[in-house]
């Protein structure tokens, strides 16, 4: 029996969108840029409402990714004010 995690597709979309933003030098905090990303990757879910809901997901993924890279010594810790 093949049981798929219902969050697998949305999670993969966040990863793909983040990669797309990096590759195309797009701002994940910009409504216009996130609209471009969603229109390219998931046109059926690229309405203004979808874009506004997706921006915080990209922001959270960005923060988690940068924190993990900093922990591994790949990026300077931007949260440390020392």
C-alpha cells in the first residue's frame, strides 16, 4: 500500500520555490516576486491569496535553512550581535 504524506507536495513546493528564487535572483519577501515563482511552478495556486499565504512559508524555510547552515559553520551566525 502506497501511503503518501499529505504535506509532501506542499513541502516540496516550498523547497522548489526557494531554489527558484535563488536561481533567478528573486526576493522571497516580495509579493510580486513570489507571484512570479508560483506562476512558474504551480500556476493553479498563484492567486494573490495563495501568494500572501506562501510568503511566510518561504520566510520560515529561509530562516531554518540559514540557521542550519550557520550551525554547520557554512554561514556566519547573523542572529549573534557580538
